[in-house]
């Protein structure tokens, strides 16, 4: 069987995208509703302005979110992460 490099593996790519807590929490919050930068700052207790700015730019560059009328929202591909986040929440409630 041919070995696939981690950079070519779809599972590894998604794991890389969601590899940090802040990115997952931003997506979690935007699943609920579009939010302004300050609303995200309030909902993500402990995140720095710089970190939020960098995470939002990365998510925009990957077309996971976009910004319209001063609100960040999930794109259609970003919305497809909702079941992943929901399953992680279920697992966390049940096993952790």
C-alpha cells in the first residue's frame, strides 16, 4: 500500500485547520450567528485582539468565513464544519 504524506491527507488537512482551540471556538460561535469582531472578543474569553485578528484572517484566506457589513459569517464550506463541531461537543460532554 502506498503511503500518503500528511500534507496530502484530507484528514490531516482538517486536523491542521482545527488544531487549535481558538479556531474551533470561532467556528462554533459563527455557526450560531454572524458576529462582529467585538462580539467575538466578548464570547471568546481570554483571546487577545492579535490572536483573534490572525485567526480570522486565516479563516478568511481559507474561505471558511467572510466579512459582510462588519460581521463575520461562515461561508458554505465553513458551514459544513458544523457537524464536526457538534460531534466534538457531544464527545466532550459524554467522555471528558
